[in-house]
């Protein structure tokens, strides 16, 4: 299979200035994403798409492809789908699978990525795999809307009084892996295709960096995650 790993990294970040090149442990955040792709035994090509000279200066040492993203594809509200399309247009190459590795979810491994790719080898009809974590306390049964009189209205009709262990499991996208066939991506114009399966990951390592609190949490978790991952 011909597989492209795409790492999207804008220069602008309001929550954590310079986020994508900020050090997590011993290396910039974006390098963690690059290393995940490099650790995989199945990735054919790796590309970083960015609008930032600073990010380019960091990434050019990694011996991978770099695509300079136009400003209109690097705004706060720019869909990542458009950045992926632009990368494919620039590369002018067909791939069997596209792998999106967001730098903001760094606690993942190349081995996990290869396990996901294996899922496609076992199911020829599969269009996508999305990484998720099971959630218990943070569960829709514990959530509410407010009515016009500021009353709590359960988000779902049942489960409000159930114990955590009695609730039906739900799963949350953790941002680590989005893997999709290029065919499904181009036909459906999304990274969330119709026929997709989960890759369930350990919720103990859930972190998706959007603000200073998230980065602080990632810093606290990183050493323990690294120690555990090195033993696998």
C-alpha cells in the first residue's frame, strides 16, 4: 500500500503562541508527529503543510517533504480538509491511504499507526479509522442543557442517576490518528467517511493541546508515557 502521512501545522496559535515548535520533553511538538510517522513500518511518504517560516526552519532538518500553505488555507477557521487537498494537488501522486497526524495530540506511536493500517488490510471495504478513547465520568448522561428558565435539562433522557459502571460506554475522538482512503477522502470531502471504525486508545494518555493548560498536562504526562512506550 502507498501511504501518505500529512502533518498540518499552522504558525498562528492564540492559545499557546508558537505551539507547534514549543518543546515537549526533548523536542518540538511537531517533531513528535514526524517521529510517529517515521517509526511506522508502512508509511511511504511524510509531508508537513505549513504557512510558517519558523516551522519550516525546524522541519527542514528532518529530511521530509514540506509544502508551503497559502495564507487563505492557514486561517483560524480554515478547514484542515482544504489543507489536505492542497497537499495532494502539490504532490500530484495517488495514495491508497492518507494519515493525518495533528501535532497537538503527541502521545502516540508508530506501532499504533501500523496497527491501524493493518485494519485496512483486513477489511477491503473500510474507508476510515479514527482514534478514540472510552469515556466514563465525562459522559452524555452527566451533561445538561439549560432551558429558558435556567433549569437543568438532561442531555439524554436516561442514565442521569446511573452509576458510572452501569452507563453504556461512549467514545471520544482524541485527535491522534485520522486514517482514510484517498478515494473516500476525495469522494466524500471529509476525514470522517461513512464507513469508519474506531482505534481505541488508552484514556490515561488523553491530551489534545489547544491552550496552556493542555500543554502543561502534556508535559506532566509525557515522561510517564515515554517510559511505558519504550517498554513495548
